[in-house]
C-alpha cells in the first residue's frame, strides 16, 4: 500500500504539535506529506466539514420550528374565542375563530400530524432540549475539522512557496 492510501489516525487540533504528532505510533506528521497528499487530506477535511455543517443545520431548522410552535402553544389560551387569521398557504389566510384550545395537531414528520392535548404537546416540545444537546455535540467536531483544515492549508501554502522558491533558484542557476 502506498502512502497516499495509508489509513491516517486523526487527533484533536490541539494535539497537532509537529514533534508530538510524529512521535505517536501509527500517526502521520503532516509536515512530511507532499503537496498532493496534503491536497487529498484537505479535500477529505472539506467533505467532513461540509457533512458536519449539514448535520448541525438540519437540527437548527427543526429547533426553530419547535420554538415557534411552543410559543404559539403558549398563546393558545389567550386567543380562545377571538377572531384570527388562519393560514391556508404561506401567502393565503382566512378569517376564523379559535374554539378548541385543548387539542392541537403537531407536525411530527413531513406530512404526518398527531393530535395531542395542549399539555401533551408541551411535553413533546421538550425535544428542543434534546436538539440543543445534539448540536452541542456536533459543534466541537465541526470546529476541530475546520481547525485541521486550516493547519493543512497553511502547511500546503508553505510547501508551495518552498517549491516556487526552489524552482526560481534552479532557473536562476541555469541562466
């Protein structure tokens, strides 16, 4: 197996000390990689950052919907019997009165709704805390991958500058 396809052992960004990283068994000193290997590593990190970003964006969208729904649920009793505008589509509303505030429909997935009592619905929206915990777990991993990518890009830049300087020196020496 050549060194391009060799499995790599990952470490936290804080552990990317050149000497310490090189001394660890089974790890790779990234300063010893060539520009092509660094490019491959950077592309892999790009994909991981993109995946982590997507993994954190989706729960944020759901979290926003849950927070809005919870706020509306808290306002239900205040609006009982009042005339309201009911959305039919995102841009079409009809006038109506709110009679039953004890029961609500909750969107649990695309196109699936569950009828719950207002109290049960409040319990359902405790999932916001779960989403927050999940995002807190993903965020450090995203920051770590981004930091690793920055380190790889810095080393790539240094290597390219060295190669450019070496090429200029060799061209001058031939002339």
